[in-house]
C-alpha cells in the first residue's frame, strides 16, 4: 500500500481521505474494531452522538501511539444554540480525546428551523478552540446557502450520501465552488453497487475487488470516504486502494451508473 492521501480543508487543516465509519457498529464491538483499524493504518474515525459508541471510539484513539482524526456529530434532538453547546460537552467527555478534530450538524431538519442557531454554536466552539474544524452533514444547497449567508462562515465539510448509484453531481459542484470538502457516507451504497456488472468488469481488469474499485472512484473524484467494516480482512481490503489508479474509461463507466432514484437513505429536505 502506498502512502495515504489527505484533503486540505478550507480552514487549512488536513483531513485523511479515508476513514473508518462506525455507524450501526455495536458499542461492545466498536473499541476492538476501531483498534484493529488504527493498527492497520486508518488515520481517521467517523462517529456521532447518535451512534452511541463515542466512548468506545475514544478509548481506541487514546490507546493509539499515532494521532487519529476524529469526527463526531450533534444529533437532531440537541439542535439549538444552548442545547448544541451542552451536547458538544457530552461528546467531548465521552470521547476523552481532547480537542475534537471535526464537529458536524448531523441533519439540517429544515422544518424545525434550528440549524442556523446550531451552526452559530459550532462557530463559537471553533472560536474557543474546543474543536479544530466544523462542518455539516446531509445539507442541501439551500440549507448550505442559508448558513453561509446568515453567519458568513462556510462549513469545512458536508458529509452526504454519495455512491455510484447516487453521485450528487450538482451538490458536489456547489461544494467545489464554495471550498467545501465532500465526505461520502454509504460510499459502497450499502453493498448494492458492488454487484453491478460494470463495477465487476473494472475490478477484473485491475485485479481488485469491487469495493476497492468503488472506493478508488471516490478518491479520484476528490471525495473523502468513511466505509464501515466489521472484520479485519474487510478493513484491510478497504484501506488498500492507494496502489493503483482508474483510467478515463473506468471513470466514465462508473459515472454512467448514476440514477435519479439512487438514494437509499432519507431525503434531507423532508426528514423531520
């Protein structure tokens, strides 16, 4: 495996381009799997208050001899300025890793109309140097435009559902225009994209697995990826994506897989 790559955020900080996701990872397994991932070479872990495994992630990170970039998120029930500050303190205590690298608003919930006040709380946390970088998750162009307009602060990251069947080209273009890094959640489409014949053909050509092809596609598009893996072998497979490149034909073939109905998670505009 060749050296891993970083994305430079709009605040000048470097974020590893691949991290270990721990969504729906049972808390009793998280510390072991996080330690395994760190031992294999993962330099970033993505968690959230809603995942109920921040403490286990923190234990694994504190046990590491190497620095690990930690992302966590404020959950929907804790939105609003004061509640967000209190929620951050709870995550800070649970992780126990000192200054958190990246703190995100998990969902915008436009119907509740608290995301601007929540964003203002994140801005304060960054100003107080309690978190290094701040961003959002599942924000659309309209919700991004509003927080930027109302606060003058552009998120460093927007973490969104993004995979070969749901490529979010328009939103990615907005991110690029505004200096926002894109993190792909469900980068493998929860496994759905791995059985596609086009992916299988590219994998055979490069003598790689379908997952490695899809993850490599994310990297070559300048995206950050956080695949979940529940075994050492799968973690190692997902990390081994730096020793090859896709060619122009591969990239075009994967771009052609985008679907209007490709979304598998909730729609941020209607999620309450």
